[in-house]
C-alpha cells in the first residue's frame, strides 16, 4: 500500500490518480473512474470528484493507495 500525503482536507479522486502517477492526464483518470476500474474503501466508485480523505483506501489494478496528512 502506498501512502499519499496531502496538505488539504481532502483530494478529489481524479486528482489523486494523477498525483500518484496512475493516470498521466485528467482525461485518462476520468476514463478509469467512469469505467469502474477504481474502488474506494472496497466499493466501485464512478464519481471522479469523490472527496478522498485521510484513511480512505483507493485501489486500482491490484494497487492500493491511502491518504494521510503531511506532517
């Protein structure tokens, strides 16, 4: 599991995919989410603007990512 550190209250799902280098563009992230390739906390999520908060688990292609606050 990879941890992504953020300095804000949340990060949008599509931005997380770009920030973690899973998607190279916003368009690619949009397609991944709309096609149901991404799960958030174990459930398929098709909302690319979904707010991901510290402690949430995002999975795609067998990889898991979690968000935490930067120190």
